[in-house]
C-alpha cells in the first residue's frame, strides 16, 4: 500500500473505543504498520482531531495521543502538511 492520508474520523475511531468503527480502525492501523505505509495529515485535520478527542476521550488521553503524533512525525512515519493560505484557496 502506498501513502495514506488519515482524516479526523480515522484518528478518532482508533483512539475512541466507543466509536462504532473502532475495531475496524485498529485492524487497518495494524495493516498499515505491517506494510510500513507513510501516513499524511494536515495541520487542520490535527486541530480538528484534538478538539474532537478532547470531547470524546478527555484531556489526559488527548495529550497522550498528541505525544504519539509527535513521535510518529519525528520518526518519519507521519508527514504533517501545513496548509498555507495558497493551498487553502486552491482547495
């Protein structure tokens, strides 16, 4: 599998055991890890995700998730695309 863009609903399904897609999301996460897929996300998606997770799973778990994101970014597993005004207009 090639590069994968991960949206807010996917991150939420992975982190929130109450999400109806949680089990499927965990299986897909393992598949991506085995294939060492490069993941992509935007800073806008991360902002939206942190807000949603705060509501769904609370502060402590959201901070832990943020630390995981930082580690994934630092290790090169995850690329964070920062949406510029130019990209936003084009979209």
